[in-house]
């Protein structure tokens, strides 16, 4: 019984571990999410949306710096600054 439980758990967990270092954890994935949040702030110019966008883009900038991706880091910084424009800041 225990062996079957470990096999089932392994089958459920292993595929997630294999795909974890995928797109979402890369700098490109962070930039894509940053763009999406910026678009959301444009469509909903409320402080909460602008703050969420700026906060996430800051995290994207930091992650891109960790990967030494200078161009993407600059893009994230640009989006971070643009996030507040829809809210009039």
C-alpha cells in the first residue's frame, strides 16, 4: 500500500518538478507578466492596478538582473515607470 502511494505521489509531483524551470521562471516570463499587468493598468486606471503592475515589474527587473539580462532588465524598468501613468502619478 505504501509503495503504491509513493508511486502515485511521484507521478503527480515529478512532472511539475520537471517543468518548474520553464517559461514562467525565466526573465522572459517575468517580462510577459509585467506587460500583461501594464495592459491591465491601462484598462483599469486604479491605484491598486498601478501598484500591482509597478511592484511586479520591479520584481521582474530584479530577476532579469539575476540572469544578467541587461536588455530585459531595462524593459522591465521602463514598464515599472510606465505603470503609474494610467493612474496619473
